[in-house]
C-alpha cells in the first residue's frame, strides 16, 4: 500500500502519555517538531519492513518549520499517526533528504 495515500487519510496524531516526552528527553525533539515534518514538503517516507512484525512501521525524514532535519519512526493506528521515536537526521540521511529536495524542485 502507498504510504503517502495512507498519510493523506490520517486525521491527526496519537500520543502515548508515557511516550510523549521521550523524544524530548533523549534527543531534544519536541512533539510539535515531530508533527511539523508531516506538513512540510518534501516529506520522504518508507515502510520499515525490518521492524514491522506486529504492525506496519514507517520511517520518514523531513524538516521542521525552523528547518531542523528530523528522522521519525511511526505507525498509523485508526487513521492517526503515532510517533514511536524521533531524532536529528544522521549525515547520510540528511544527504538523502537534500538530494530529494533538489530533485523535487526540478
């Protein structure tokens, strides 16, 4: 199934109360920043086949409103995006994103 179609059908975000601050504590990424990358283009998303045992997992790379490059692992439950983890992009991920960004402008 097309990840972008699944995302276009989502109606919001689902945050686990015990997990909402985990990304801020571990990686300095706020829940607002996590949500922002889904509204800023380009958003690059893929299915995470390796980690999709119990449910489908995806990962995405994108930019916040402040141009921070973020890597996110998420799932979709009942048309809600549920963030599993978030951190700054690593060097290789950032290069992939920058190349994708350049190609999407052509």
